[in-house]
C-alpha cells in the first residue's frame, strides 16, 4: 500500500461514521474502519459473505427478528444498482447492548459491472430513543385529552343524573314521613336505598370526570387494602391465591369510599383476567423515590396490584382506562365498563397517577401513586333527625321539577318559599326581598349566572344572609373559595329531607 493509500485509510479510520467495504457480488470484506468496529461491538469478520451476514453480526429488525439477508443494504444496493438507505436495523451486540443504525449503501462500478459496495453506518440509537419518548409523550397527551373530554361529558351526565336522583330522594323521604302504613314505609325506604345505589354510579362518573364528591380524611391505605383483601378472600374463586404485603402507616389524604372502590375495581379486574385461577398480589408501601409525571417529587404511597393472568399487550395499555374499552370478549366481557375508567378518575382527583405494566413473570401489574402525609379535614358528623323551622327561604334551581320537589319539602318543614330559576333572577329576588329572607338555598350549576357568582353578588348586598349551596359536583378549588367567602353549607345531591332540615336549621341559627 502506498503512502497516499495509508493516509486515506487513516483518514477514513477517524471518521465519525462506520465504513465497511466489500467486493461484489460475494461480499468478501475489503476494509472496515474503527467506528464500524465500535458500532458493531466486534471486529470486522473476514469469514462471512452474502447470505450469512445477519447471524454473525447480530443484525435484527425493529420487530426483534433476524434481519432478512435479501433486504440487507449490501444485497439491496446490488439489486437496485443505486444508493439505498436502511434505517430499520438493530444490532444486538455480544455485550448485550442494542444499537439502532442507519446504513447507506452505495455500489461502485467498473463500466456496467458493480465491483464493490461501500456502506456507511451511523449510530442513531439516541435519535430513535428520543423519537420513542416523543411519541410516548404525544400518545399520553392524546390519551389525557381524550380522557379529559370523556371526563367532562361524564361529569355533565352525572350532574343531570344527580338532579333526577335528588327529586326521587326528597320525594321518597317526604312521603315516608307522612306514611303510617309500615309496609309502605318499608317500600319508600327501599326507594331511598335504590337512590343511594344509583348515587354510587353517579359518583363513579364524577370520579372519572375528576370531580371528587366525597369527604377528604386521613386514610391508612394499608388498612384499607387489608379490608378489601379480607373481602375478596371470602368471595373470589378459591383457585385464586391472594397475597398481601402492606407496610403499616401508609397514610394518604382522600375519600375513603372512593379509594376503597379503586382497590376493589383493580381486584375485580385482576380476577376477571384469571378465569382458570392464578395468583393475585397486593402490596402497599411508602416511597421517597421517583414517581411518574405529572407528580411532583416527594413522598408517595404506592399500591401495586399484580395478577398472573393474560396481561395487557403494550399496544393496548394506553387505552385500558377508557370507558367501555375491554380486552375481554364474549361472556368474559362483564361489568359496566367503567371500572378502570373510574380508577383513573379517582386517582387523578386525588392528585395521583397510575401505570400499567407486566406482571412477574406473567400477567399485569397496576401501580398507583398517591401523595403521602397530607393533612385532611375532620369527617362529617353523623346525620341528625328531621327538624322544623320558620321563615322565608329563597330557593334557586334551574331544574323546574327539582325546584317544585324542594319547595314541597321546605314547606313541609315550615318555611315559606320564594323561587328563582337562575342566578341572575336569584340576585334580583334577593335584592327585592333581602329584609324578609331567613336563608337562601342555591344551586351551583345554572345557566345565565352560576350559584357561586350569584352568591358573590348577594354577599355584597348583604354579607350576613345564610346561604346553602347544592350541587351534583363542585370543583374542590371552587368549594374552598366559596366556603372562605362565607357559604354556610355545601350539600352534594342527592340528599334527603332530614339532611336539608338540619342544614337550614343550622344556617338560620336555630338549635339542631
């Protein structure tokens, strides 16, 4: 080799791209530079040729299968007699590292005959991984937007549903108070119980819409999981082995009923994935380690539910929290379709996150992260009996049937009623009758002007007037603001006449 050839080889050896040159058509190695050896994780092989490159060099496709010899850059350049670029190759190196490469093959001609093929190799692993992260982020963003939209719809449905339930609940309780026949009293009590069950479904919709409707208290998640485990051990198929590993004192701030529903829904989902039996494991611990976005750094309580079922394919995981989406078919597809959607909504409402991954060694693993050690409000006192009162009450609700029902209940309690159908009308009625009013019963979600906005105007006119706000759902931040401004009580629909009587009695200053 001449001095100029040595200089050229030295220059090529320092290039940041891998260079490999082979004779055509057999593919016998002529030259490979240093970067080629670094990318491939091995010396250039002199004992391989066309038809036998993939296995010795560990050349695979993006699907994890050996790369077809006929589609390798050398073979394609020969076939096409032109420059080709291939970017779907992954080198499985002998040291265990996987390297994504982009290979550009160019044939060299002597007249019409291809004599050599030169291939340039670029390590694009960082680019591929960045692209995968970007696609994952975009997929999560699209999933979040889709769930946001469905959540908003669910919250709207739950609002209307709660107005219907409120009518049924108040009327049933009013009729029960007037009824002397024990059998009819029992029937009316069953109607009230049925509205409680329906309100549970409404709470599921509210939770999915990220509008928590319950009372936030301090909850020991380990103790709560232990209670669910005791229940499922008695009720699930005996062929399912149930394990519990819970560290004590895993405290979170949240609604106990909603969190219990999360645990039960995850348990039922795991049970349905193991139709022939299997292993179901619950684990709870407190962690200071990293948590998934968008959670802030800090201490979190982690709940992990693992099953040994069929698992969730990676391509379906972004959709498992969508309402009515299921991997189950036929008779296995049971339930309302809101189980995991409700789980997602409750966890979001509690400021947490949930991930789905592979079990060990098979199955699915759902991991819930909740902020730990938050302060919580004291629980509500138990409901007291019905009490009567006196005075004029401004009743504001845009739903005419519900307004008529509440008027009957309030008149039964001893109050006289002034009605308004929206926030703007309520302000005018309040302005005209403020000296004669004992209290205001004000719905939050209304056209023209919301209950909260109407209250802000009313308190400017008379900040001392007692106001009870009713709502099918209320954003936590809005409730805190209105309470800080002086709202006397926030009542979640549906409620019965006893609850309404107690709230009014307390608001107007009478004894309970």
